[in-house]
């Protein structure tokens, strides 16, 4: 079972955090890590192994963050480690093409029928930014539609009512983004097809693309309503607008072919990341050749990156994707995810805590909200203070969750039945603690 709440030491993490704050803004290189949404001192990680994290004070945690999604095989998977080691022995970066880029590109195209060609970049933000540029160039239009609470990286034009850390920290937009840039983004509610149709009619001939997470993961996990994705496809076809599916989280997570395979929808452009880097920095965007061939050097749309297609990331990504092709991987992830989800719901019921769980395969979010969570408004209507209490109670019992009420919880192939049971047991006790206030 998870370790007792009272036996953790945190002195070393606290000292490291104070040291970091002197030279790094907020002491972190990504805002949510600072625990601003839950309070307290962030744990400084010393190492990861399989399904576990070990912090600088020697505490062990069952990890359900998985580096925010990419570690679907767990930490330091031997196949991925060996692939990185072999690649590093030949050099870490060349700024020149390598065979490994082509192999990973072939794998991606093979699993995503909507992708005929793919361009690798170094982050999900680069992928969405570049996909938007390509969409605008291809259509000759400027406007983009996005869902409230959808987070697609820190692209200037998309940091308008963004999810992820922006929601966690209560920042619906950010200084430094010109009003003219923000004005190119039109907001709709997730799962609201009539709202999308109204915007397309009001701005007829002006909308280059709709960008959306097919399964929202950055305002907490929110599933697409029946017919929602198909409806977006139909509206885009009707209005000459491109459909960009941001599968940075869902790509290879919910199925080998991502949410597009799971829900039977076709994107014009797909953004990928996370898993295809095997834990190393990576991003990608792809689509039909007629669109992708507009990129330089074949076409006029410029996008470049010195570290794009980095050989270490390509090797780690290919090792991960190859491992996911093994029979039984996704059925096992589904089974573990289902057991965990059912256990969390039962734990909340036993504790008398209002709770709604949204899950797709091995990714899920539990909202401290008794009502269905279907969009940004219902996601943020939950009790974030209760989540903060629950988070710390779970942390104290050796279970590492996202330090935000608006993120996903993940299961990896390294989790065992015992890990799931331990997480559920800890949740039962922690929900009782959270309910006390």
C-alpha cells in the first residue's frame, strides 16, 4: 500500500525550491510545477523508475502524472533507455537529416490515415503554432476558432481563455499578447456545435481553421459529445475551413491512431507530441501532401528549427511506438484505467464527496463536482479547494497527482494491479480528509 501520510520528509525539496527561486522565475520552468494551484512546496524529483517517482528526500510515489502524459511505458523503460543510449553514442544533434526521422515519420503516417506527410518540431507549442500558420496560408484567411479552456501551447493568439496552467492560476489571458493578435481568435464552448456554426456564419469566408483537442485534456479530461467531432468535420467542409485536431496528448495515448481512430474522424492537420518523443522534447504536425507540400523548402510557408528531428528524441519515440504495437497493450491500459476510474468513483461515494469522473482509456480526471462536466464552465465549477486538500492528502500517502484540478491523470504500462489498488485505497482515505475541510 502507499506510504502513511505522516512519514514523509520534505526538507530537501523545500531547500531546493528556495535555491531555485533565486535563479529561476518562480523556481520552476513551467508554472504549474510551482504548486500555485494547490499550495505548498513542490517535490523535487531525483529519479523515476517504472510507475514510481522518487524525490530528493527519498520519498517514493506512485506516479499518475507520467511527465504530463508522454511516459506511457513508465519511467526509464529499458527499451527507450537503450535506444537513447545508442543514439547518444553517435552524437546528440547534427542539424542535418537522419534516417531515424524518416523511420518515425513512416510510423506516424502508418497509424494516422489523415497524415501523408509529417514535420517534426521540438514541442507541442511549435506544432500548433506551425499548423496555424500553414492553415492561414493555405486558406488565405486569418481567423481561428478555439474552445474556451482549450490549451494548445503558449502560442500568442491561442492564450485566450486557455486551459492548463492558465486556468489553474486563474489567468484567462496574458500580458504581452497584442490585442490585434488575440483578436484573430474566436471563442466557442467545447461540445457546442450550434455555437461553432454561428461563428462560421457570422465570419463567413474568414475562418482559416478550427483547432480543438478531440478529447479535451487541459481543462481536465472532457469527452466529445456524441456527434461533436463529426459535426465539426461537416461544418469545416461546408465553410472551407480546416479542422486541426490537437492530439498532443491523445495521439498514441487513447489508441495507436489517436482519437481519430477511436472516434472515426479525419483531421486536415494533426498536431502530435508527448508520446512520440518517448519522454524527450518533441512535437509534430502533419496532414495530406497537398497541404504539407506548401511548407518550405517545397513551398512558400516558412518553418524551421535547429533541433527539429533531434536524433535522441526520434530514437526514443520510435522505441516507444514500436513497444505500443505489441498485442494486448491497449486492452491492458483500458483495463487498468477502468479499474482505477471505478475505484475513484466508489471512494468518493463512500466519503460522501461530490465527484464526477471523465475517462478515455488510460487518461482521466476526477472533478469535485456532482454534475456532468462537458465544457470549460462545468469544469471550473468544481471545488478547486477540495482538490487541493485531496492532492496533498494523496501526496502524503505516496501518490503523485497533477498539482492542478484541471489536468489529466494517467495510467502507464508499468502500473501493476497492486499500484491501482494502492491508489484507490489512498484516494478513499484522502477524500475523507478533503471532505473535512
